């Protein structure tokens, strides 16, 4: 959970208060701060982050928390969001074939649900919901692009499955 939160807020300081709230909610134990520090130490060890005081450290200790230093293009969620936005822009500019391809590329990054193997607290639940909504929006755009390209036949089975999985999504029903 700590690693997921640091990843989803990469290059931003995540306060120890936020980490404790994520792990224990509103009632952290007295040992919460020491436990968070211990978890961050173990995370650094697993990542091969040798010296947290070095400028090239992955996880930097800040006065109020921790900062994970990674370029945006190394985080799949950021790559997905960038590709999805690019696909949306391409579709708006009538570059339909390229939009469909870009959206397929974005959606290919997904393997199951967002944060499926992470025990999510309130902050990670918000991130997961945002990512899931973004995935559905990108899927809807890709379907729209495929429809504009006349790719109706392959969409029938896909839309039937999507409508069954998302019965309250009006956009998917409209496409079906």
C-alpha cells in the first residue's frame, strides 16, 4: 500500500500522516510512525535504493514524509493516462485510425482491475476509482473510433460483454 501510494503520487511528497491514514484509517496505533519508517526502509531495500541521502535515491525522505522520484514515463498509470488523453485529442482532430491505435496501446497496459492486489485504504480507493473510470472512458473512445472506422462486426461481441459487465453505463448501451 505504501509503494502504491508513493507510485501514484510520484514526484510529490506523501506525508507520513497520509501513509498512516492509508494503513490504519483514523485510529493508527502508537507505533504507526515507526512502522511506516520500517516499511519504507524495507521498500528501499527491495528496490535496491542504497542510500536515501544520495541525490539519486528513488525514495527521498522529506521533512513531512517521503518522495518517490521517477520519471512519469516509468509509471504505467501515467503512461496510460497520457496515451488515453492523446487518443482523445487525436479523435477530436479527426485522426480516427491513429486515435484507435493509440487508445488500443493505452488499454493494452491493463491487466485486471486497478490495484487489484493491494489492500486499499481511502486514498488508494480514490486513485483506483479514478484509474478504472479513465479505463472505461478510454474504452468508450476506442469503441467510438472503431465504429467511425466501420469496424462493426468485431464490436458486437465486445459490446455485449461490456454491457453485461457494466449494466449502468449508458455510453456502452448506446454503442450496443
